[in-house]
C-alpha cells in the first residue's frame, strides 16, 4: 500500500494565473525538481493527485507551485489552506536528512521498548511533538535535547527517555 507524508500546506494564491504558495517543512530550499505529482487529502486516507506544471523555490520554506487545471486566482483560492502530501518515495528524495519531518515513518522507542511509528511531527519553539498510535490512541511524545537519546537514520529508529506517567495518559 502506498504511504503518504504531509509536507506542508498551500497558504495563499499568488498572482492571477493560479499559482499557489506552498509552505513546507522539508528542511531545505527546493523547487521539487523532477516531481510530477503532489497529493491533497480529500477525505480520511483518500488522496487526490495534482500534477505540477512548474515549481520555483522562493526560500527555504516556501515554493511557488503551478498545478495543471488551476488557471485563475479564484480556482487557486479553493485549494488554499489544503495540506500537501507526497508519496513515500518522493518524500525520501526531497526531505533533508536533518529536518525533523524526516523522522516520519521512524519507530519511536522508550529505551528498548517500541512505542509505535511516528505518523506526524509537530514543530514547536523548544521541542518537537511526535504523534504515534499507542494502544489505539494518538499519543503526542515530546522530543527535545533533554530526552532525545539517539536518532538512527539507517535503522529508522528514534530513542527517547520519557517522563514517568506520560504513556498512562493515553491508555
């Protein structure tokens, strides 16, 4: 089954020809060179492909994107504020290895115990929150300099030390 990773969202339309400003968390300046398709979530786990006509890197966190079939500012506004997703293989090509978003799909460990797969990374000023599915509940695990033990990129694992009682909240 194809897996998708959220990279950001369209924050505004740009110009009169239907270009969109994509705010992303890929961790590096990119024009998505070679990428043909990005996806918008239309329903729970239902992704609709949009084909890229052109993309230009604006800065480290923004890309101007022109999509097929979007030819006016009004049409572009209809998909403004939609989250943008990439297929797993494309995500791996474009996400910087050091970017927090690159931990998506990694397994989170508390010491030697596997807690679950990281399904979302939320960046906050002094820490990251990694969302996992723990005992059928979404659990948000803080990751910061005091509790991060190691990130093993090769094995796709993140090791943390959790404060006592944190997981009991989600049981």
